[in-house]
C-alpha cells in the first residue's frame, strides 16, 4: 500500500523507481532520510525499482554507512513481510494510479 502522504520528493522517487536502476536506490534513500515527513512519504518499496535482489547486491558493493543502512532496512522489510508480495511491475502500476 502506498503512503498516504504525497510530497514532491515522493513523486521524484517514483520517477527514479520507474527508471529501474538499482544505482538510484541511494538517492531515494537520501530523500527518504531527509526528514520525518519524507521518511513517512517515501515507501521502502521505492528503493527497489531495479528489483530487490539487484538492489541489495548494488548496496552491498558500497562500503558507506548510507548503503549499509539502506540495505539493512530492505532486509528488515523482507523479514517483517513488508516486501513479501513486492513486484516492480505491480508497484509501478500502483504508483501510476496513485500519482496519476
């Protein structure tokens, strides 16, 4: 389910998500962590536009605190079931319907 909060940053993150490049995950993570409101508005799923496993592999390739934190949050999302039924195509369709 998409966040109930819309911000310009969340719309920008949807554009990056739809590009499907795991390299964009760090930019989306930075936007998500920018404020409490942004954290609520930018869904975890938006980090994974290139797919969960490719995104995790990309984040593992960086030895930065930001990449480690983003990777940890994705792993936590998998463990909690937050990403259980995630698919890039379904999430893209939901974002298009939500943001127009």
